[in-house]
């Protein structure tokens, strides 16, 4: 997979490895390719691969970003707890501050997320650390 901000280099995750797929069911990513890749047109930095929770979905809805209601006209099935999704890094940082941050898949989280939060914060919520 190539980094959309620099197509000459492979996309990297926050751990420095190759970026892996976050989810294809539901299909996620700014480019709807299953990965949390980013590029100049991704103004929201959809770079954090999260595992949604009921608490986070309720929080996001209360903040004006309803991720749980299907929008069939846009091919969006609506998310349910346990779904993986490429979330905007600023939204994840906001949810962290509010005590509602969802879990994170570090191997599928693009290094661009580090512009909005620290690796230490992401690791506290990681589901893929041994």
C-alpha cells in the first residue's frame, strides 16, 4: 500500500511498520479502500483505526457526528459496537479528553494520527499490543 500523501513511499502505521487494513466490512477509510490512509484531500485526517463502543458512538452522536444511523443513499450501513472504523484523529483526541475514546488498532492506524495525539495515548487504548 502506498502513502497517498507521498505515493513513492509505503504507508506506515504509528509503530513504524506497514499500514494494514482496518476494515472492509464495513468498508472504511477516507479513500474507501479499507485502510486509514490519508492525503492532501483528507482534511479530517481519517487516520485512527478504532473498534467502536456504545459509549463512543453515543458520544460522537452527541457531538454532531452520528456514526450509528445508516445513510443508505451514501452506502453507509451505520456502525455498531465492535465495528472497526477509520476515525478522524482530532475526533479521537476529543473523545479521549471527554473520557469516551474507543479502542485503537495500532497496526492499522496511520502515522499521520501522531499530529493530533501521542503514541503513548494511542497505546493506552490499543487492542493489538502484546
